[in-house]
C-alpha cells in the first residue's frame, strides 16, 4: 500500500465513528487488523512500507468521550493482551470527540498523523529510519538460553563490555535485559546470561522497537521490559520517550516557497537529554504567521497558484466553465479542494482537457459547483499549533 489522506466532519460525541473510520483508513494504507476486541476496540500491526521494521502493534479504542491509543512491542491475540506498552495517559494519548469537529488524517504504514478539530496534532507509527539509535543489531542466527552465550550479529557498532541492552524477538514476543561481557568486533557479542530463546532476525540494542505514539511534541516509544516483565531500561539508555525538535522555516515571499528542514530527534532521559540521536526523513516547518488557512500550495513553474471554482464534479474528476486549461499541461500536479463540498481533499492529476481535470484516486466526497480548488506542484498542510508553535507538513499524496 502507500500514502493515503482523508478528510471528514463529525457531529458531537461520535467517538465510535471516529475509531471505526481510523481502523478502516489504516487498513486502506496497508496496516493489518490483528484483533477486533469489540466494536469500539481494535489492534492493528505494521512492519513499515518496506516491510523491514520490527512488527509493532497499535491498540485503538473508545474510552469515554475519547478515542485512545497504545503501542505495544508484542500482542497476544488469544488473550487480547499487549506487552511492552508505550507511555499512556488518558489526557495525552487520547482525542476528545465530545464536540463536533473535522478530522484531517494522513500517512502510510510508516507514520500516521491526524488532527481532530482544533486539538493538537496526534500520530503513531515507526520511528523514522534516520532516528534509530545505535547500538542496534540483528541476530544472524538463533540462540538458546544459557550462560556466556555468543550472539552473531550483523554489526557490533557501539556495543561495549559490561553495558546492558535489550534483546527482543518480534516473532515470539520474547524479550529481556542482557549484559554484554565480550565483543568480537564486527562479528558477535557475548551475553553473560540469557533467559529466553531467540530466533534469527531478533534485535538487540538500546531500543529494539521502532513503533511509538506521538504525545504533544514527544514520541513515546514502546517500553522493552526485562525478563520479569518490569519496564526496566538499560544503563545509559534514553528513556522510552524522545522529543521531536521543530526547527523554524522561512517563507520566501518572492518565490512563494518554504525552506524545509528535517525534524531533530533527541533523548528525553536526563542522561541523554539534549543529545541529538539523528534526523528523520520527514519534514516539518513553522509558517511565519498564525493564519487559519489549512492549505499552503507551491507552483514550481511561474510560482503561481492555479485557482478557480468548479462547475461540476464526479468520483475522479472536476469540471470548470469555459476552457481555461491547456490539454495535458496539469498531469502530475496536485489538485486541492480548498472550499465548498469536499474541501480538504487532495489528489494527483492523471489527465486533463481544456475544461476537465481527472485524478488518480476517487474522492471521498465528490466536488460540485460549490467547490473551490487550487492546482499546485507541492502541497503543505497547516496542522495548527503545539506549544504555541504553528506546524506545517509537506503532504505526500497517494499514488495516482
């Protein structure tokens, strides 16, 4: 699957509908529905777009007037129980749906984000690839419980004698805290004691799990418990949270372009706070003002928006009066519905005549004669404010 975005408006106290729609939209993106606990509680999983991330589970459920979220490193479908849970707070890891509001939801099997009404931006998914903290290595073969266990790895970068790490088998759920007593550079490490058995492909490091939930401006990663199930962190490890720094960006008014920077990730544990772990492969920016506009568009050629009002629309098209377009000139650009019926949706343009634009994905709500639109080369979404910082994201539209 790939990137999908959705826009929908809800009446007050429709938290069950919001939960059901999120589950449906995630499956359309490629997430796997693992467990239907009830009509208002589901568990989905993902290994990322490339299928190379450790499997992670996300629990979405209705809690009072809210839709709440938990992330797990392992989930037992038979008992409906998750293990290695990320930090959870009913105030921080839930969205209040008691008031009417609109959802703008977007993402893929890697990362998902949405905002309900004027509430803060919320998200979940796999830690971006550039933000994965070393040491982190994959087992080349299976190992069994014992003492002085030699573990063949795909790398031994930053593994040190006498330090503690986490080992996790995402195929079985087995995980524990271990100590390294020897390092054979580039080949293997030796563990003082190993309680469980682990298959090839298991991961050892400070943070084996990559799945987490965004909480305000922090990303709550799943805890990796020790063998007793207690949420214990290795010595010197960053906490399960890691903050997302939001660097500013400036609008070039002459060219109508934004200067984008990648977000920075840094540990929230006191021993690592302020130490950058890396930059991720997602881009965010801060608009220069507090405009209420939802859409920021950019045209690379001539740096001008193409804007207008539709005369009619269908499931994959938008029509205009007259003949204002050059045939086929808009292919590959983005059509954004900026107002009226269907507002908030965006699609790639796959064809156009002098008076009709055709898109590659069907609209969730078809445009009509009340719809205003813009055609842009790149699209930015104003996602509102977190901690008094206005946040904007460059949208990656689903495939044509």
